[in-house]
């Protein structure tokens, strides 16, 4: 069952470049990391890029393989608190072994994030988060 998005939620997802991905560790603790993402065909996608990391076996990937429950939080903050907003997407995540399994997603990510244009994302894992529930808040309705 697809979630129903409000227009302002979609606008926030499209305008904020960074989100926080939450997964669950083996001992049940939350594990949060900042990520780049794109909404494509009713799912959120997160690339594992070429930036230096502590090895190829990332905790977020291990966590998803063990427990697919995940959350993505996108928020907007500024000094004018009448403009605060956030969207939390809860759902099931899966790891696609290679980005080239979703070429349209890679194209959308490269459109959104200029550094991805120079990276070989095709051979790297890609996370797909299928939304099951969306919770959101904003300070004003305008």
C-alpha cells in the first residue's frame, strides 16, 4: 500500500539535500547516519558512494540485512521558527547489491547531487526504503 504524500512533504523532500537514515543495530540500538537521497517511484533511494568510509561492509548495510525496519528523517531548520518542518518516513529497507540494477535512480541521484556525476555508483550498493508510514510536522500551513 503506497503512502499518501502531502504536497508540502514532497516539496520538503525535494528541497532538503541531506536526511538522517536510522537503522537498528544487532543489540537494538538506533544507528543514525546523514545521507543523500532521492524519491523515485514511491520509494526513497540512498546511494553508497565513493567517499572514504571505514571499510566496505558499512554498519547501515549490515543493519538492514539483519532487520529491514528503517526510518528516514528530513528536516528544515532556520532562525525563523515559523518555517520549521520535518518529515519522517518509516518503512522497510533493502540493499540492492549494485546501483546498476536501478539506472533511472542513479540518473536522478546524479541530477540532484553534482559529486555523484563523477562517481562509479553502478558497482556500489544502493538502499531502497519503501515507505509504510509518513509522520510530519510544520510550524505553519502556508
